[in-house]
C-alpha cells in the first residue's frame, strides 16, 4: 500500500513537471508572437507593464498546457516515464 502511494506521488510529480515543460514552451511561443507586433512610441511602456505582460503570458501558457495540451503532456510523460521507471 505504501509503495503504491509513493509511486503515485512520483507519477504526479513527473506529470506536473511535464505539464510545466509544455507550458514553458508555449510561454516562449506567446512571447515571440507578442514581440512580433509593431510597437508605438506614442504611449511608452513601463517596466510594470512589461512584468505584467510576461506574468500574464506565463499564466496563459500554464492554463493552455493544463486544459488544451493534454495529449502533448501525456506524450512527454509517457516518454520520460518509460525511460525513468525501467
């Protein structure tokens, strides 16, 4: 019984790490997409706005990985679990 709970905790941690990895990939995609939009000097951007935008993209990417990229996360998880738990 204890062995199963340790394995399930290990599995949950690995799955969460895979989800975070997929989220970090899409964070970079969101950031590159945003950076490709032409910016105007009419209204200068403050460091606080930059920080907020980066945090917003990070949260978006976590949510996308959790809700919409389950197949990608599952594939990454299966590949890592296959190598790690043999």
